[in-house]
């Protein structure tokens, strides 16, 4: 770590005691910034980096709601408005029992750099709740979303803060949240949330965007080694929004997906994962992935609690959650001949895993670059809302593809300029940082 940056990290650790995921995210970025601070010392002036590590605003609120047995339940809601130098705060909402302030801060911090990488005018934010949607009825989900928005609406606005989905928040939840926002404010302010349904202001290709974008990014990485997805075996962890559309695009590019998972375990299908069946189980029936072999038959097996990374593959795309791929998993993947790892999730690989991939010469795409297609398409949704327009699937997907190619090239070029060709972690962190830092410098002491 650079000697100017170490005290900044020490202060972040001291001031945010116990927030391990936030520490991990900040440490990784600061470890990348040494070369840029050496070349452009002005970026370290005016406590700019210290300000970047401190959220502009952190909101925590009570979310009371009534369950189907007429019992009152209490959850905690969060919105961390991390950085608005480039545009309104932008980032998803996560509903999962593991949510706490440190998790939302790590996600908001990552989001700031990711959004900068898209080149679009969006700042960084993140929110959510420790609410567990698992096993809750539609009516309970709706009451929870309404209560959550009844507090959060006052902090939002199309020019202020624009949430979207993340783990546990998809089209259904965004609909209930938007309905309540509209009701409270008496404004049809479509640009206040993204990931909306197509009938009320959503964008085509937003549902697919994160997974599709991650695969576009990995395709560009593979091309630097003269290869592609065709005929390759891929493993995709998770079976939610990001995982499903990652699998879809891998299949379109001629790859074969051999395994996917949920938090209970993973399935391996020798004949290739049947994506229609996964969509049926996850998107429609909202069931566990353990149902898959029962419906598919002999080619598939379910391994309860196992490590999906034991399954041999050439391309691995962790698309479930943070720190789901550790050093041991990385060694196993390398031993099994993995050539590329693309992070669909936010920070799914532990620092040790990242180091192992890089030392083994595996192409490695960090989440803040590889999964930026979701938020980029959210920004395209905001553009359509602002112009009261609606683009075709093809046009929207083409724009997404161009954005992902640009992000790939800017990470690759930046890594090269700073003397670490092929290091997409360094490239993404520096390219994202420079854009936010330039804006912050221009805006005075903010
Ligand atoms: P979903 O809720 O649709 O799916 C999440 C998937 O990950 C589920 O299969 C879930 O399994 C699994 N999962 C979640 N938490 C854990 C855990 N603690 N341990 C093991 N498995 C877990 O979420 P998304 O697909 O939207 O999000 C997945 C990742 O992608 C997250 O890291 C998110 O931050 C990131 N991301 C999402 C974007 C988006 O647009 N949605 C954009 C960019 C990044 P189970 O059902 O058993 O909980
Ligand atoms: O992590 C992410 O980038 C998201 N969950 C999507 C955020 C967004 O505003 O579309």
C-alpha cells in the first residue's frame, strides 16, 4: 500500500469499526491507487480520497408492517447516499436478512466507481433492509414495500436519488415501491426508480442487462487471448436475476452451462443446464433449485451445501453474493483449468481468490466493471423516462453492448497506461476513480 494511502485506510478502519465488507472494498480500491497518486499527486490534495471514503449521507429507519397473521413485524431500512459528484445517487435496494450498514456501505462505495465506469451521469448509492422475503406471501411483500417507501420517499427523486433492484428486489417489488411513491407524492415521476415493468415506464433489456453485460465483458476479455465462449463449459453461481441472464447469453454465444446454484446447494447437469426449467422454478414458482433434478431427470444431480466451484469449467461467473468464492475455491478452479472469471455479483471473490487468479494468469473481471451493465441500462431507462420515449429491445441491447465494450477497453487501456497490462482490477479502480475525482475537484469542497 502506498505510504500516502495507508493512513487513509487506517482511518477508515478506525471510523467504521466492525464493517468488514466495507473495509475489504475500500482496501482493494486504495491498493490500486498508488500509481495514480504517484503520477498525479493533486488527486490526494484536499483530503479528496478521504472524502470519497465517507458517504455523503446515511439514512437508517424503522420499517413496521403487519404479516398475514396480523402480527406486527419490525425491520430496519437503509439508504446510503454515497457520492453525487457525477449525478443523482443511483444504486439498488437489497432485501436479505444479512443486510446491515456495513454491507450497504460496501455496496454504495463499489457503486460509485462502477457508475463512473459507465460514463453516464449517475452518482453512487445503495439501500435495503434486513427483511427476509423467503416464504412471504405476495400481500406481505406488498405491505413491506409500502411501509419501506413511506419512509424512504422523502429522500428520493429523479434528480436526487434513484433506487433499483438487487438481491431480493425484482420487478414485483419495484412495482409496489413505485405505486406507493406515486401515491404519497401525487406525481407520476417515472425516473425515480428503475427496473420498472414495461407497462409503466420500464426499459426493455433492463431485466437481462446485468447478466448479458457481464457476458459481453468476458467475451471482450477472451478476445484478447484470441478465444471465445463457443463450446466452452461455464459455471454460474446463483439462480437469480443476474445468474439467469448470464446463462442465457452464454448459451447464445455457444457455451455450455454445466452448473448453477442457490444458497441451499448446487445442481450439475451433464447435458447442460436447461434454462427454461430454471426460469420456471425461480422466476415463476419461486422455488428452490433443489427441485431441478426432480423435474429434469437422470442427467442432473443436486449437491446440498456443496461448493459449486468444485465443478470443472473453463469459465466461472460468480453471480450470487459477496465472498462466495474463497482462496480454496480459486485454487480448485485453477487446478481444473479455468481460463476466465467474470464477477456478475458484487465482490464475490475474496482478496485471496483474486490474488490466486491473477498469479495463475487467469483473465479476471472485477464486479464493478463486469456487472455494470445493469446500472448502465438503468441509466438508459432514466433517459427514456426523461424523453417520454421507449426504445426497442434491439436498440437498448446494442447500447448496452457498446457500453460494456467501452468499459472493457477503458479498464484494459488504464491498466496498460499504469504498467499492469491485463490487470482489470487495477484498470477498473483507477479509471472509475479518475472520473469521480475530476468531478469532485471541479465542484469545490464537497
Ligand atoms: P437475486 O435475488 O435475483 O438472486 C440472488 C441469488 O444469489 C439467488 O440464487 C440466491 O439464493 C443467491 N444468494 C443470495 N444470497 C446468498 C448467500 N448469502 N449465500 C448463497 N447464495 C446467495 O439477486 P440478483 O441476481 O439481482 O443479485 C445477485 C448479485 O448480483 C448480487 O451480488 C447483486 O449485488 C449483484 N448485482 C445485481 C444487479 C442487478 O441488476 N440485479 C446489478 C449488479 C450486480 P437464495 O434464493 O437461496 O437466497
Ligand atoms: O449492483 C448494482 O449495480 C445493482 N444492483 C443495479 C443498480 C441500478 O441502479 O440499476
